[in-house]
């Protein structure tokens, strides 16, 4: 299993029971990272430049050992934020 931001949620979805406080913390992390990426999307022209700023750095210790690499997680959010609806 790779190291990534989905460690807790991956466990939760697969075979663990999630405590409400853990789910709230996960949601808060997700909102924070999305807002970080969104704020940088106007200043930086590429995903690579945003990745260099380390948008998940504050959460890597807690969530950074799961099934999705942090770069993949950020890329997913970046593409969703910058998607043409």
C-alpha cells in the first residue's frame, strides 16, 4: 500500500467504524486543502507549481500513509476545482 492522504478514510470505508470526531476532522482537512488549492489556482498556472507549495503538508503526519499518494490526492482536487462545468 502506498503512502497517501486517504489512510484514515480508506480504513474507515473498508473495515473500520468511523467516530464522528474523526469524520469531522477529515472533512475539515478536505475543506482546508480544497481552499488552499483554490486560492493558489489563480496565482499559479499549473498543478506542478501548486504541488510545490505543499498543500497537504499540515495533514501529512495524520493522513499521509494511505492508499492514495498526496500528489494524486492534490491532482484530483485540482482538476475538480478547475473543471469546466
